[in-house]
C-alpha cells in the first residue's frame, strides 16, 4: 500500500464522523492525537509516553470504556508528560461523541500497512494528510497551506546550508521548515557528510518557527516530530512582544497571513519603526529585521500585491527594505494557487546587507501571472511551470536571458514611480490590446460635447413647440 493510498483511506474515515458534526480541521486534529500514539509505537519512540497510555492500551478497549479511557488519555498526556508529548496534547479534548466511530478509526489505523508507511516515511504520510485537508475547500485550511511545489522552488533558490539557522515566523503546519530540512539532508547524504555536532545542530536547533493558532501549532509539532526535527516551535504571535526575540537568522522562508489585525489594531511591537495595522507589512518588517546583518542572510517571502504599492507606511517600509536589504528578485505569482481565488501574490527574494543603507541597486521581476492557465484542482500548479523563472533567477548573466517575462528596474526608476514595486507585468493579449485603449480625458471631453449638443437640440425643440402654441380665446 502506497503512502497516497494510506492517506486516502485515513481521509475517508472523516465520513464516519459526519454524524458527530466533526469539521475537517477538527478531524485532522483528532487524527493527530490518535496517529501520534500509533506512530510512536511503529518508530520505537514510546518511551516518551507513560506505559498505561500507549497505543496497545487504547486499541484493546471498546464501547463506552474506550471513550472514557480516550478522554482520560488526552488529559493525562497534556498535563503530566513533558517535551513534544505535552506540547501536542496540551489542552486537548475530543469532539467524537459516538464510541463506535472512535473504535472504527482506531481499528482502521491499526490495520494499515505500516511497514510500507515506514519505508516511504511517516512524515510524508502526515504531510499528505495535511495537504489533503488544505485542498478541501470546506476545511478552510488553505489559508495556512502553501502549495508544496512553490515551497520547494523557494527553498531550492534560497538554498539553506548546514549550520545555518532557519525560521518561519508564521509557520502553519511547518511546511517550509520541513522543505529546508529536506534540502540540507539531501545535500549532505542524510547528514552523514556532517560532523556529529553539526548533525545534532540540524536536528535540535536549525529549524524553528512560530504559530498563532493552537490546533495548527499541534499539527506543526507532529509534522516536525515525524521528520526528526526538534527545533523550537513557539505558540504565539510574532507581531507581539514574543516576536522580538526571534532574530539573528540566516534564512527565513514564509507565507505570512494576509489582511489586517482585528479591529484595525497595530502590532504590539515597540521595535518596529513603522506602525501599521496591515499584517503582511508588519511581517515584512519583522522578517528583514530578523536576518543577520552579515551580507549573506536571506529570505523568500510570499506577499500579496498591496505590499508592492501601498502608500504611506507601506512606501516607507518598502524603502526601508531596499535600504537594509538587496531586494534582488520579485516573482509575480499566478492567481488561483491559494484558497482565495482572487488573491494576487508575489515572492520577494532579498538578502540583508552588512550596513543599513543603499543595498538595493536594481530589482529583477519575473511575470508568472500574465497569460497563464487558471490554476486549481483541474489544472494543478507543477514544477515545470517554474522552469523559466528558475533559469532566469540562476543565470550567471541575468541580462543575457531572453524571456519576455523577465525585466529589471533600477532603484532610480523605482523611486521615480513613487517607490512602487507593482511593476514587470507584461501585456495580456488575451484580455485586450493596450494600444487600442481610448484616452480617458479625450473620452470624457467627447461625452461632455455630445451631452451639450443634445441639450441644445432639446432646447431648440422646446422653443419651436412654444412658437406653435395657439393663444387662448377669451
């Protein structure tokens, strides 16, 4: 049985829980509690779990006794254990009311082909489950799940190296850090090419993150554990004072949440120079400030279009970014690749300078949006869609690249456009011919002239009618 088949089987169990009113997201969280115990057994990691609350004890029970024991297990592991176990189960509760449903889930999980799952990697199995949840529109999980192909391209181009500290300040289910870990692992023959101290650093410290939502934080912890990553994942708000200690990173990879803080609140960070309620602008401030000022620390960040052209504090933040960092590349992403179909997004690639002034000389922009397919379930985003961009990005001489989607703007040109970075989109022939667009001022003048002519005509008709009126006879 392949990992994909196991994921489908696990996902289909969600149908069992419909009568209990369980949402997709609740189901994945509930499944995490149960899968953790089974996977701990399969990987020989049960020593973290008290003997009385291990998988075999749970699987041996049924009916009302099973439901009672399961609730007791969740409470005990969340209150009396330590480390990852306590983090995953802290505050855990069950939404499953029907004991038969709980029993069916446990029996099904126990009967899966775990040998094949171990061979393909339990982490891959769990990631597959998270991806399934994200692709289900009703789950609403797409808001924290970035398409894996985009994660992999961003990670490959940023190229994390052994010994570097990597971070995602809005880590969701930890997908970016899993990819960064995998990149280093594959480049070092499963860490065998590294010294023991560096290999331990990769496992214990190199990959960290922060997540605001408690249930999503659990999924991130589970995902990290199954990929043998023990780096710290904070449960908290990066835009609060908790984020001030998150700094001195070599690599940041992230897709921060879009929108504004509730009620138009501003970030509670006294270290931000520019105060705004726009979350992604605040995340951008945090990210470039969190990089080491050594001329090597770098980031790739998914951000919506408004970050490129917002005025006021938006312009000031862009200028600050271009002063402190070399904003060398922007990728204009296609629409439809995130859960909100109309959201237009970009990836900003930048490197923190050694000084805080004059680090951006020019910005290269690749338009992967115009005249592209409408992506979704029927037309999924694939690695080959990024081939042109990757070739341009990695070219030894960027100016030698002959691709109409690839353009460059100097810092002076950007400044002349009011420091807007909403640039580099090519003409969309599928919509209209820009050369045929009418001049809006001339059009308005013609409309006024036509209206005046109509009024003159109407007035002449009124005068004519009055002249034909017959005087009243006394």
